[in-house]
């Protein structure tokens, strides 16, 4: 029998906290091109788990903008807000396996200890007290490696301190954390490769460790430089200069492709977005993407 090789499956996973801007268009376009250059599938997931930060109408505005740029996704859109029962199952499983524990430490206490959680509650058995259970955050006993391989940046290392941190998988306010749901979703959607912004690169070993705990195969990860307005300042959804709705779609997409190390030939500059994408798909190589964590957005204005 022939071994079954899974179809390349990538994804774009925006948080609907505002309209799609230049920074998120970079993440969308790079993951799209990486998938399409390998005849793969490109899925869309709306990361609306953090309900207090979710803005009404943002998800549909993001989808409209993706379509305007010719970035058509495959299959149905997944919404995290509709998957709470699945997350709860995984949470119960981790709890039964004693892989997580309740924690009542305040943000202030943790920042007084240097900002990294040192496992204060690891053996306190706080969850044994039923009355207290609802007011606890839940942390995963870390099994995170310091080393990992990134498809763009190569061999990477995080600090031992960060690797050892028992991170939150369910927040004190009862919401499941990004760290938990991103892994469950990537697993359930059969994602074989994650291409996303470099602001999340240090989270990769946490996600890989959680895949392993769940007995699932981890996808490969590649990170794309982040557009910043000044060193350390990511583009914000409120920044009008980078609101792509003020640019023509062709202009904005040409800027994104230039940012990604694939400058569009002069004769294609004003071409419709589908022509730009059709040009870019066979050209696309992650190796052409810059290995800087941040690139100043002013270079693309
Ligand atoms: N929802 C996250 C964001 O918009 C992306 C998560 C991911 O790609 O893993 O920043
Ligand atoms: Zn604690």
C-alpha cells in the first residue's frame, strides 16, 4: 500500500478585533502563497475566542477584504466561539491526566517575581476546593523544549526560563487561552504547516509541546517578518496610514509582495490582484523572505 501523504494544508487565523490591515494582509498573503505554490489547501479560521476583544462586524469585514484581494479560502470557515465544547473536552482530559493545575496568583505577584511564572501553585492542589475552582486560572505543567526549527529563520532557541514556564490554558475569567485553542484547531483542521507573523515565533515550542501531549503530529512552522511603524511597535488597527482600504488593491498587494521579497515586475504593477497572485504563486519561495523579525513599514509607503 502507498503511504498516505497528507495534502499540504495551511491556514490564516485572524482575530476579529478590527479590519484587515497591512500587517495582517502580509500574514494572509504569505500563508496563501505558501499553500498554493504547493497545490495545497488554505483554510480560514476566525479566532474569536477572546470575546471581550472581538469587534462586531470585524470577521465579515476581514472576509470581504480577503476576497477583494483574491485570497479565496478552501472549505468552511471555522469560528472558535462555536467550538467551546471541544475545548472543554480537551481541558477535562488534561485535568484527568494531572497535566494542568489551578493557580490563583495575581498578575501583580507574577510581575514582582520577574514576569515569568515560576510554578508557585504547582503543588498547592487549589482545585481540591470546589468553591475556589471557578476563580482559578489553569496552567499546563510545561514540557517545552528550548530548541525548534523555523522554516524561515532556521534553528531557534528560547530561554530555559520561558521554556519552563507553566503557561495558562484556561484563564481566570473562564476563557480558554490562545495557546490551547490554536493547537486544538490546527489539529482538527489537519494543518500541516503554519505560516504566520514572527511576533508569535517564541510561542512555537509551547504549541509543539501541546501537540505531543495530545498525541498529535505537530505542523511545521515558519514565521514572516512583522511590519512595524517604529522598532517594537506593530501596526495597529487604528493606524490610518496602514489602513489598506485607502490604497488600491493592486498597490497594496504589490507592497505586500515587495515586503515578502517578491517585488512585482514593473509591467504588472497596476494589474488586477488575481494577475498578481497568479504571477506570485509559481515564483513563491520562503527563502526569498527576509530574516529580519521586524521591517519598518515606512519603507512601503
Ligand atoms: N489570531 C492570531 C493573530 O491574529 C494568529 C494566531 C496564529 O496564527 O497562530 O495574531
Ligand atoms: Zn499560581
